[in-house]
């Protein structure tokens, strides 16, 4: 059951860099923004995440000799996909998309700020040790349910959802308010992983019905 006071909407990485024209654009990702704006009105608690990388970030392919975008390397915490340079701190690419209109948002979690660790999840960096503090923020406010939207389904959305579920939140991903990259079958794999970890797949129409009940 949807409980407005105990539910939060987490809007993941709706930035210029991940939308058409950006350095790591996800096809048609801008098309979900009006729905995200509409969904945000149903929530009292809204959190934004923002990829915020230094120029020399370890996830950028150009920072590794003889590597290209979407190659992988092994780091202390596991396999790392190498990305085109994107969402560099202070650049237009890193800015929130201008069509995003969520005045209720109270917190922005910036991810990927540390040079040697990538960060997909809004809760934990990729080493699975370094916390962003988001779980504590939500729990202090009595939040027990999180609904997740944004970009990209198969990376930052999925990692955020799985971590939320592991941290004890009842976790929903709003399927028509996310967009994926689908790199070598990563989208199907991400949904399988999310569902296996107790994440629930829901659609916006269900959220609106629950919120209006």
C-alpha cells in the first residue's frame, strides 16, 4: 500500500549527459521526463541523483592506454565498464536536464566523485563499502518505501534498486519512467537481478491509482 509520508521517489541521473545530445546519451531518454515530473507531484519526498565525475575518473576509457569505450577492466572491486567521458563536474553535460521540473526535491546525491571508484548506486559506491549516506537520510525521515525512476535502467537504476532492497526498503522501479542502455543484453540481465533481489516492477498508472486512493 502506498503511504505518502513513508514513500520517497528517487530520480536517477536525469542529466544532459545521458539524454540525446549528451556524451553518453541513452536513446529516447528525454521522453520519460514529462512522466517523471508528473510522478514527482504524487510524492512528499523526492531525491535526485547526479553523476559528477572528475576529469581523471577511472571509468573513462580515454584515461586508459589502448582502451576504448565499452571495454572492461578489472579493478579491486570487480569488473568496470569503461565509458566515454561524461558528466564531468561543472560542465553542461553534468547538469540536470532543463526539462526536469521537480521543485519538491530536497536532496541531490552526487555520484562518482572519487577518482578511483565508480558509483552507479545512489546508496553505495561500486566498492560496496563506501556509503553515500542516502539510506540514513531516508530512515531518519521514516521512509520505508522507495520508487525509482530515471536513467539508465540497466546500470544506475538497477544498482540503486538492488541496494535499496538489500538495505531493507520496499523497492519499486517504475517501468515506464526508466530508460536503459542495453549493452550486450544488460537490460534483461538487470531486470532479472532486480526481481531476484526483491525489487518490484510497477507502472506509473498503478502509482497514480495508489497515490489517489
